[in-house]
């Protein structure tokens, strides 16, 4: 097990493998808020939630930990299904913008076979720091320029490319012209099919909140998604379109996801309550 990784038993109910990543929106000091014990009999296999940052190679990490008696809560197959668009998109195609992914960098002409400009472009797992110029592409010329950057970007160059139908979203804020505009978007966490956290995705900048009716409708959609992808710890990001319809932005593995506007204390309290039952 890597130095800096800590295997903790939270309140005698849940094993968490944690590490500090230096990202405040992701890191959480479990020992300051919950009773934690660390003794562990290596002869006994435990199932743990990995909170050690984004996985460069989940299968390798999973196998290495398994050899030491620690099984991450998601198998490599489940991790792929909930963290990469080709895994979750076929399960929720009717709830999210139309998408296509490419194993090699496509040309603008390739894109035009399936989409009209503008399009939304991202890596198979994520964008590069929400850069607008690499995500919202309005012309073939802009697309070709963006692809040159993609091939050298440290976050994007190892990912397959995804092109998505551009759907205008309900705006919240657009002060930084270099960043994707903040929209009426929310992050939701689901543990064993139950919602354990929900909050605004754009946690910095202008505050925004949903009404009781909006929250009800949004969580109903997210719950349907969590049921379809069928994983222990999944994140579903949802947003309202400019016409007032809720859609799914993406799914993620809860092990890798930042908290955004969700209270980490409240989230882990709810997970522990579920585990107790």
C-alpha cells in the first residue's frame, strides 16, 4: 500500500482508504469528525471506499490492493461503467445529450456527419479545468484548433474524445470568459441507491439554489439514473436546460468525485446510517 494512504474504519461501520490530494473540494479529515480505528488484520479481506484521488489506472490499483487484502467497493468493470461515458451513456441515452466518442482525434468533417455546430467537446472522463475554448466549439476552424491543443494537454491527451450535442442550459453566471459558464447544475451522491448528498455543482462564485419542486423533480431523475447504472457509490450531475427541462450531464464514481456544494460531513453521516441499518 502506498505511503500516505490511510485505511480507516469509520465508527465501526465502514472502511475508507483515504489520502490527501491537496484539493480542498475533495479531501476530508475523517478522524476529526468520526470515531476512527486503524488496526487491521491483513489475513482478513475488507471492502473499502477509495478516497485517494482520481485513478490513473483503476484496474492496477484495484488488483494491487486486492493482493493486500483490501477490495475497493467497485470492481474495475463497475468503475468503468460509472466513470466513463461509453460505460454509462448506453444506459441513460434518453436522459442526456446525444453523444459520440472517438478512439482517435476526429476531423471537423467527421463531427459534421452527426452534429450541427456548436458542439460540446470533452475527454471520455472529464474536461480540462472547464476551459471554454476546449469545450464549447462553434465552427470547424475552432474545432481543428482545439484538437491541436487536446493532443498536448496533460489532462486530455490520454483520453478518448467525446463530442456531445450542445444543449443551452439555464444560466447562473458568466463572468470568466475563459471558463465554461456556470449553469443551474447540481451534484448528487448516491450510496446503495439512496441519495446521501445533493448540492450546487458550481460551488464558487454566485450562489444559487433550487425550489422544493425543482429539487424533487431533479432528484427523481438522478435516482432513476443511479438505479440504471447500478453501483454502490455513484455521482450523478444534473442540470436544467434553458427551456426548464432536467437532463443528466454525466455520471462519476463517487470514489473519485469532489464534493462541490455537498456537505462532506453530512454525506458520510448518511452513508454510515445506511451501513448501520
